[in-house]
C-alpha cells in the first residue's frame, strides 16, 4: 500500500528545522506544495503563494472546496505527467533550482490542523453494546437514548498530537469499587480507541443548524485517530458528566488528511435505522465509507501483532448525522474542528476497536508472539493504526498513526 495518484492527501512538513510548508505525498515521496506554487502551477487558480507556507492546513481549507479541489486536481495532472513532476524522478532539484520532492523518511511531518474544538462521538452500535454489557446490564446494553441521538461529548484539543509523538502513562484517581476510597496512581488500565477523525472544512454561523443532507459539504477530510483512554480513571470519574481526565491526557492523529472527494469510490449504504430517527437526522441517502482499519501492538523488545481488523463502515450514526446533530441547537463549527467517530467496532470479536472489548474487561488476555500476554498496555508498547480503501485498482491509503507508551513520570 502507498499513496497513489487517486489519493493526494494534504499535510504539513518541514525539513532540517526550516519553516513548515503544505505538502502532499505520492508513492512515499513528499511533494512541497509551496515549491509547486513557486513554479507557477497554481497561478491561474488565484491563490496566494503564502497559503502554502503555513504551520497548519487551516488557511488552505478556508479557501473553500472549489479551490482546494482545483489544487488537488492540478496536482493529479502534473504528478502523472512524466515530463514535469514524475514521482519517479530522482530526488534532485527539478527546475529553476527548486526542490519539489523529498523522501518521506527524510522529512518531519507535523500535526496538520490547528484544532479549535474537538468532539468525540460514540457512534458504533457494537462498541456501545459491548461497553454497556460490561459496565451495566447485558440484557439492556444500549441506553434508551442511543438509537435516537448520536451521543457525544466535548473533548480537549490541546492534547491532540501527530503520529510519532509519545506520551507518559497518565496518573489520576482510581477506585476499583464504590465501597472503597480512591487512590492516586498511574493508570493500570491504559487502552486505545480505534477511531477516524472528521476535519471540518466550513464554518457555520452561530444559531444556524446544518441540514443533514448538506452536512458533507462541511467535511474537508479524514485522518486516523487514537483516543487513548485510562479505563480505571474513567470508571471512577465518568458519572454523571462523562469522560474527563481519562481521555484528555493524549490523543493521536495521522499526519495526512485524506479528502472526502478521494473517498467517493468507497461509499457504501449505511444500515437502515430502527427505530426511525427524528426528521432532522433523516438522510435521503445514508452512506458510510468502506475503509479497512487495522491495529497493531508491538512490545518494546519483540515483534508486534495485529490485534484488530475493523472498518469505518461499522457506523450506526453517519458523519452527516453527527454534524447535523452537533449543530441542530445552533452550535457553530469552525474550520479545523475535529469530530472523532467514537471507537469503531464490528460484530466479530477480532473487529473490536479497544482492548477493553478485545480482552472483555481484562478477563481474556491477548497472546503476543513472544509468549507474553496483554490485557491493557504496558510501558514501551507501541500501537500503530493503519487504514486503507481498495477497489477496482484504486487504492486510498491513510498511512498510519503510531505512538509508544512511556513510563509514568
Ligand atoms: Ca472515544
């Protein structure tokens, strides 16, 4: 799998501590979009060159879909033109002494978005069912609101970091049972959540709801997302207002934003909702995206193993419904806001998107190739989430988001 001409995702890179620039990637070569702009390839699109020399994609996204799609289309034209920008060209200055291509291994990739607000949903029925079965009542796993509301909470934007940035095991209040007193400790139940992040590409004014059938116009694209979770801290703190310190210590995002336009060939019908939803959530054409998602766990000194195989299409609530619900009260979304999907679990046991579910609350440990086992993560463990879509010879790769757990301070 690699980044094909069909993809053309957007990201932010730098080389040798120089100023950050916008980039795309093709066949594992990073393309400097400021250099492409300097060579005049975007001149007729009437975009200021400085837009391509920024720390984040936000100003580029703010140009609007007409311009950003034109840039993507232009890149597809020139990158498939072997006379000019062939990705097969050696990594030497191309023309006018301007370097356009860099080996992906030679550059630093950065958080692509200046994230204003971050919302996390809870939109996979299997995930919500699994958690409900473990924590509440197996016979009534879903709470009464779940099939009527795309349940979500406001998370923290400041602690979202790009792939490759690691974090120290968080500490907090833990209380194993309601009849004891809490202790202060490093978490003993550090977990992952396999998610996708929607990057908002359009502002809506305060007081103006977004129609569910127009909601995808507000989506710039998607990244892979790991919503790190401390289950023991979560268990004690989440009543009655929901997750707080169990979630906001760190979240990880992949560096390349894949546009919603690149995913057109991978639309699939979303499951029919029963009971019927309220009119503001009713879609004329309910669709999800068929994107294979994989999670790998690698201990510090031995080889890793795939622990989960899921798919973005396992969503009961679509991205359009999430946006419509988020704004139905007049809440204003801004360019660069992140809306995470919630843990994406499928029906099969190996498609569960968290260790909480994969080990069923820590009762069924996972076996690793070196003979050791895991219920929750140990220090030195590295988690890699990968994502890709493939159909009729078209491949859209999301790359990966990789993070290592460091010991508590
Ligand atoms: Ca989550």
